[in-house]
């Protein structure tokens, strides 16, 4: 028989989930603002309005906490970016992918910055995660792109360099948003700036890949 949780157990689970969400969301802000090395669990506890002991109750060390934040970020990215659909063709899929990546940069700046810091610092957790999941994702998309190439819908391209280029162009609006603001002479980026970026990057990628209209 399936064990039914008692109201007291359900309340404990709810409180635990709330506390963990609060700690992770706060950690993301502090890591992005202070940097991975300078951030302390005391800073996170203070900003979350919790005793430091509460943070360590859920995460034994800053390393455990950082890994939990990074896993949350990576899962969000994987879940929020659509897989390529071979039937919809390269134009539709690449346009949607670039749009979703720009949207991530607009709405999840802290997440992108922490990911970049972790990569620069060669955090083992991130490197292993990339090897186990992103490489698998890339292999699937590579097979889809090859189908489009074989059908004459786009030119042969290096899938690896294609994705590296898309990531670089889209994530810079989060990782280096200060530079983008200076270039555009704005205090804050507006939705129209992100939309213009989507259109510009999409035109570059489609032209560079020699994408043609899919026949009806």
C-alpha cells in the first residue's frame, strides 16, 4: 500500500521546499553580484533573512550550495529550450532557438552570469554536467541538422561551432549586459533591444547556414 503523508509531514515538506527555494534564489543573486569566490554562506543567510545554521541545515557547505544552484540553472536551461523538430525545418527551429536563448538572457541574467563564472573557474560539477547532458543534447540536434542538409534545406555546417556561436551571441546580453548598455548608450535594456538582437542574430545564422525555405 502507498503510504499517505500525514498533514504534519505535508507541512514539513512544504516548509522545506519553501526554505530551499528561498536559499537557492537568494544564492543566485549573491553569487552573481559578489562572484563565486567572494560569496559566503553568511552573506546568503543575511540576504535571505535566515540564520546561517538554517542554510547549512539544507546545504552542508558553500560547494554543495553552489552545485545546487548550478544544477537548478542547467535544468532550467534544458527545460526551457525546445528540442529541434525535424519536420519543422531549419528556419523555424533556429529562429525559435535563438529567440528562446535571448529570452533566457533577458529574464535570467544572474543564472547566465553564474554559469559563465563556473565555466571560467572550470568548476568540476559544471564540466561533468556538460559532458553528460549537453553532449547528448548536441548529438541529437546534430543528427537532425544532418537530415536537413541531406534534404538540401541548409548547407553543411559544424554543429558544434554553430551552437558555440549562437550561445556566444545570445548569452552576451546577460553575461556582458553592462557592455551592451554602453554600446547602445542606455541605462537599461528594453524589450525592443532584445527583439532587435533576436532579428539580427537570426538573420546572421540563417544566412551563414544557407537556410532555404522549406517546400510545402
